[in-house]
């Protein structure tokens, strides 16, 4: 039995608990004070993910000539599309 909806399901059709579990499987850590904020480190880059009202904001830290690069992904994207975009990196 699969614990999550199919990968092509829009993220807005996932429960908050499922989204949090998914972020953990990506290797993200939740901020203990600001529970909507997550941190992800992947080899050469690191990112801060923020669960906003209408979108998931990904801030790649120091990615563009020392400046942060911000990308916003609407929850209408599928979990697979979102995962592919996030893990592609800056």
C-alpha cells in the first residue's frame, strides 16, 4: 500500500503531513521555530524551502554570484514535477 498519492498528483491534493514526509525523504530538515521553513543541502548547493499559502518558495543560498536565487512553485504542480525542479538545483 502506497502512503502517498501518485507522483503526478498536484501538491495541493496532498495533506500537510504527506508534504512534510515527502520533504524529509528529500533530505530536508524542518526549522524548529518556523515550522513552515525547511532546509535542504545537496552536494554543491543548499536551499531554504518555505511552505507559503499559494506556493512553495525555494531560495538557493548564495547560488547566483554569491546572491540568493529564489524560485516559486505553485502547488498546482505535481509532486514529481516539483521534486524534479527543486532537485535540479540553481
